[in-house]
């Protein structure tokens, strides 16, 4: 077989065109899958910030109810490592394509079912219990989605363009956040009675449309050639997770540290929204803030990933993480003053600028640190360490900030501390942007 993906043999024009078509199709599938997964994931974040504390929990102290609502948001992050283990194993054993179809269906089903749950007044404590169960299902799916889409896109990309093509998984996530915010705009405009009674359910039901489109695209994918080669020659390992820890322990911890860069986005999408509402900024305004930043990020993330293909993963990633860690102080400061134009400006500079620099690069970089035989497991599980911590940071931030609207400092320091951990991981990890595909990772027997 011609070594197409590795780029170690000259390609004919027909081979190059075929590879480019496969890369584009994989990138499209990653984009659509990311859009669905994170549309579903972030309509939950929005609902947890604005709705669930009022309908799924007993009436009482609103701060306590909001903390409980963020706790249900966080439980999905507990489930994500388990999803990474289960689906990472399947992805390294049966293939990327079928595993990604499974994660897609699981997320779509859980999201639709949340939309038909009874509230606390109708079902009592069964309501939050069922909410937690379905949120756990979302977490299982999300624990493997990004890793699988990233591995597949990286393995299908032409040599020297892995960062660019893998970044479309992140652009899909930005698109999902835009769709989630747009879906809640008419909900936010409703009367509170209608919004709490039935309006909040519409965005959850709407996920079925994206699910159908993404499912059809993913079913038409092929397995990456670099994976099929190992499968056809019987070279896949029986227990990818165990083999990954044996052969790639340093890479696992590097990815775990670098994944703390996701704290920035999680904080802005959940805690930032709730905090802004408490200081008098309309929820609809904050949704438009999110829409603007993420619309621009759909375009800036592939650009940042292209820069990492040219200049290396490490410098672009570190610059983005340090920028986000510094800008988050400005972000919360302007929210506390209620200065709407400055909120738009600072949020956009982070979302489409500094955060896009680090976020666009990790799909390729994290994948490149592992051998193909353990790539899905290694990236999926390592990534979830930081993301697990990120899931509970809105709860921690809410508890530390409390009812004092001027006390935003603890929230900003949580993000800044997470940025330091991510930079430490990046300084430790090897540079992989110029390494041929088949030479990535450590040797695995």
C-alpha cells in the first residue's frame, strides 16, 4: 500500500486528490459531530445557568439552588472519563467510525429525553434524579467524541496539514455553541412563566435535526488507512488502555495537564453567564456575546491551527493559554461593571483570539503524542482529566464568589491557575508538527 498519510513516498496526483477528499470528509464529519455534541452539551450549560435551578429543585435559597444546578452540570464531567475508557477501547479495537456513530446516537438520545422530563412540582425528587441520569449519558458520549473525531481527522490529513484538518472538530464545537445560544434567544425573550413551563424544552427537542444530519455523514466515513493497516495485519493490541499506560505514561500526563486549557471556555459559557445575570446584564445580551465570539472562532481556529502546522504546536498553544489566563481578569472586571461594549470586546478577544489559539491546536497535538494503536484511548482519557476538573469549576466559582457581586477575583484566579498547569504540560510535551504520521508516538508491540 502506498504510504499516503505518512508522506514518506511520492504521491501520484490521483492519490493526492483521493487523500484530500478523505481528509475533507473526515473534517466535515468532525465538524458536524462536534456541533451536535456541544449543541447538546451547552444547551444544558445554558439551562443549568438560567432554568434548572428554578424547576428541578425545591424552592428556597436561590444561590443554593444554582449550586445544585451546576452540580448536575458537573456530574457529566465525572462520567466523561468512563466514556473515554469504554469508547476509547472500542475506538482502538473496532475502529474510529463505528465508535463515533455510537457516541453520536447516545448524546442525541439523552438530550431529547431531557426535553421531556417532568419538573420538581410534578415528579418530586425523581425529576433531579432522572436529570442526573441523562446528564451522565451525555457525559459518557462527550468523553470520547472529541478524541475520536480528532484521531480520525489527524490520521486522514495530508502531511503538513494535520493541525488544520483536525481543528474542524473545534470549529464544530464553536458552531454547536452558536446553535445553542441561538436556540435560547427566543426562550430568553419569553415570559418567565412560559419559559419555565415549556419554552426551555424546545432547544432540547431541536437537537434531533442536527443528529440526523451528522449521523448520515458519519455512516458514510471510511476507516483511516493507518488504522486499517494495523487491523489487517493483526497488529492491534488486546487492551489498548493498559498498553497506553505502559508505553505512553509521560504523554498521558502531558495531555492531562494541557487539557486544563478548557477551563477558560467552561467558565465563560456557564459561570460567566450566571454571574452576568446576577449583576444585571440581560441573559439575551450574554447569549449574543457568546454567539459573536464563537461565530468568529469558527474561522479563526483553522487559521490558528494552520499557523501551528507552519511554526509548531508548542509556541502557538502556549501563547493562547497565557493570553486567556491574563484576559480572564479583564473579562470578569468588565462584567462586574455592566459595560456591555467592553463585555463584547473582551469576550470576543478571548473566544476567537487567545482561546482559539490553544483550543484549535490540541486535537492534532494530543493525537500526535500517541501511537496509532493506543491513540484513541490515550487522547480520550488524558483529555478528560482536565475536563473533569473544568466541569466543577463553575460550582466552585459560584461557591467562592457567593452573593457578593464585586467578588469576582476567585473565579478569575481559578482560570489563571488552570492556565499555568496547561503551560507546564505544553513545555513538557514534544513538538510533533513535522513528524510523519507513522512515526508518531512511542513504539507499541
